[in-house]
């Protein structure tokens, strides 16, 4: 066998290992969670109960917690990510550009436990003191702010997640923004647009990339485990306001797995939660990648 | 005689590189004025120095005067957006905003510059600009569709409509047919002959035949220097300068 052939075969084999692992994960998620779906059906998703002693599991609060924290995080991160991207691509003097981009990329790759620690000891008390308590005091009649806040809750988790995904989302937006052809900017300036009007046009031009970046960031926020588990409160209750302590699916799994095997149905329940997370993540990432592909074709 | 534009002792540097050297000329109104010369001679730079698009290049430095209606566009405290909308500009690559509709592409300039009072006036202006660019009949039912759906030649005429909607006095064209097929190119050339009734057109071209076909006056630019300028028929039949002669008979370029 020639060395080229050996190389090709080895490569193919290794690629198949990776693919096989992904498929194996999906199969084991499905097989292992099967008993809980067989016993409870969709009640497993629609019920709110976590009672291992009675073997009752319904993950609605964690599912809601995941959706609430991740979408709120993306909502909070959107203006920040767009601003950061436009700032670094358009406004900052060229000699500082690399510095800003490096800091942003470094923040994107920071281990999440660091964010968790900082979130727990620094961010949570500050948010509580200066944002959540005032919001509750003055706008407590709005259901979103109706619970008396404690430092660790869904809101704190959302803000921390937002901070974590800004660099990631903004780097995708920045790449797209920097790829805007020079002749389009010339056209915009040539008809008498000011710099800010040109930036507005340019943001419209990279709209799909912005959506793509935000969708991929949403996928990240949903899967984030450690940092969220440290600040979300870890109380299994159907959330009535943003200031409730809560759970997300990843934080539920991380907190419950040590004693799961002592019960008959807790392992299937945790796997069921994981399967739900996998499916939601799959849809969101798929959609994000689809948007990115559309952007690539356009440019 | 009043001039559409007067350029006096214009010098441009990119960093240390001297791109335009003491360029001086005047352009009469309602003619097509062609600037021709080999690649890299400074033609596009000259065009961008007129409407201050050169300001976008952080390494460019300009000295000298460019006067429209007696106003130097490089005088202090001048409003650069005002300067830019005195000119309509058409580029080498058809560059409509692909994510905006055909209508919005034309309407954007007048809208942000406050040239119209209301929607119906804007509608009329957009229609007239598209008619002048010979595009109206082809797009009147697709005004809401994105500009990216048009063919290359149509996109270039849309860019001309976008430029005309600013109601400029002067239209700057930077090799507007370089990326078009022959049929689309000759359409643009016909259009230019039509437009000079109302506008002064300054076109940059690296194609001497095109300059000979459409221009009334022509300037030959070589390595940043204005070598020769005059009536097109004269420059092409009896060039005064040896370099010009070489260029127009196609032995250079």
C-alpha cells in the first residue's frame, strides 16, 4: 500500500470514529431515557415535580429555566455584541483593533468556571443591590419582577450568560462586518450619507450574520452548565418571575447525577432532560449554521 | 464662460507616494469629459478627489483646489456630505445596496439628505430617476424586490438612477462599463449621451476607443501628470504629445 493510500485510509477511519461517537451518544440518550418516556409520556416534559423518593419526575421548570435564561441572555447580549463588533471593525483606530479583538477572543475562550466564580461572588451581589432590589421595589407590580430577589436566581444567570456570549456572538458579527466590500461603503458615502448612516446601512447588510451569531450564541447559552449552576439558585420550582431561584437542564443534571443511581427512574429522567436539550440545541444550531451558510453564499 | 468644475494645482499623496502631480484643468458644462490613461495613472484617484471620497482613505493627503460654482470643496468648514451630493457617482463594479429594494436604493440619498418634502414627492423623484436611467420600464413592477435580483447591466443603470436622484450637477463615472458585457455597455454609453443634455459627465476610462466614441473633451493622464487635454476630435487626430499619440493608437496601456 502506498503511503498516500495509508494516509487516506487512516484519515477516513478517524473521521468515522468521530461520526460514530456522535451517533452513539444520540442512541444512548434515546435508549437510556426511553423508560421515563414509556412510563410518563409527555407528562415528563409538562409536569413540574422532582421527587426521587416517590420516583416522580417532570422537568418543565428546568426546561423553562433553560429557555428563559438563554433567550433573556441573548436579548441582553444583542446590543452589546453588535456594538462591540461595529466598534472594532469600524470605529476604533487601526492600531488598537488587534488589541480589542484579542481581548474579546480571550474572553470567549475563558473557562466558564471562572465566569461562575466571578458571577457568584461579584456579579450576583451587585446585581441584587443595584438592579434587582430597585426593580422589585418600584416595578414589582409587573409579574416579571414580582418575587423578592435573592442574589442567585434566573435573572443573575441570564446576565452572566449574556456576558459570556457577547464576545462569541460579536466575533461572528465582526467577521461579517469586516467582509463588507469597500465599494459598497464608497457607494454609501458617495450619496452623501454620514458615517452613522453608513454604519446603519452596513448593519442592515450583515443582518443575516447577526442573526446567525445570535442563534449560535443561544445554543451556547442553553448548554452552559457550570457557570449557570453556580448562580441560578438550583431550586426546583416553576418560575413565577425572573427573580425566582430556578434550575436549567444542564444545572439540573450537574446537581443531580451524583445520587441518580440510587433511584430507578432518575437516570432515565436525567437522560431525558439531556435528550430534550440535545434536540433544542440541534434545531437552534442547525438554523444558525444555515444562516451563516446563506451569508457565505451572498459574499 | 462658467465652468462645471475647476481643478487647480491638485496634488495627492498616498503616504509618501505622489499620485497626482499639479493637475489643473477646467470642464465646461453639459459635456462628456473623459479622463483616459493606463492603469495606475491616477484616474480613479482624481475622480475621488473631486467629491472628497478620498477622505475615506486615511493615508491620502490632498493639496490644491477643486471648485464647483466657485466654491472650493477643500475649503475649511465645508459640509462634506453637501460636497458629495453635488456629484452623482457611478463605480466600476455595479454596487447597488443588495439588501435594499430597488426603490430604496434610489430613494435613500434624497431621503437622508432631505431633498424631498413628502412620500409622493419622493415617489416622483424615484420614478423620474429610474426613467432617466432607462430602467423604469424594466423594474416598475418590481420596485419592492431586492436590487440583487437585477442583471449586471440593470444594476449599473440602477446605480446611475441612484446618482441622478441626488439632483447633482455633475456625474462622475469610474470605468462604468468595465465589468459589463458589450450590449449592456453600449446601453450605458447611449444613456450618457442622453444625460449630458442635463448634466456634466466626467468619465474615467482605460479604453481610448470609448473616450473617442462618447466624449466631447478628453484628458490624458500618465503617471499622475496631465499630459494633454483638448477637444476629443483634436486629441485623437492630431495629438500634441508623443505619449498621447502612443496611447491612442494602442501602443501603450
